[in-house]
C-alpha cells in the first residue's frame, strides 16, 4: 500500500494530485506539525489518510503480511493525539484554501 519512500510518491495518483493541489503538507507545517518521534508527520498523515480509502483499520494492516514495514499503533496514536499538533488550525487553513479555490472556479466572472 505505502512504501518507505519519502514525500508524495507513496500516494495513489488520484490522492497525490489532490494533496499537491490543496497544499496539504504546507498547511500541516503551518499548523505546527514537526517530526517529534521516529516517523515523519507526513508519512503518518498519509498512512492514516490512505487507510480510509482501503477500508482497513490499523489492526488489520499490522496483522497483514506487510505489517512489519509499518509503524506500530502506538506511533499512530501518538501522532493523532499529540497535544502539540494543532489539528483545528490545520483544518482551518485547509478549508479556507479549499473554499477559495472552489469560489474562484464557480464565480460569475
């Protein structure tokens, strides 16, 4: 599903273009996301995001044949629940940019 390769080349094509178009990683950085543990915040965010589309949960992924190549559930839970990560700020940045992009596409002009 996702290799150990850095950046966005581990995302499916459809998601990769959406991540680039919406500048998702830029807004994560602006919201204060930094590498604080073993895995980068970008890799963990992409893993969690892609799991939604594969309809798998973290337990099933770790039990699969490729389970050893993924971070443990403690790393993911730490990432999702860390108090230093401003999830609301990230969502505000992302939603503002998305609304502006859609408004420019649907405006009367």
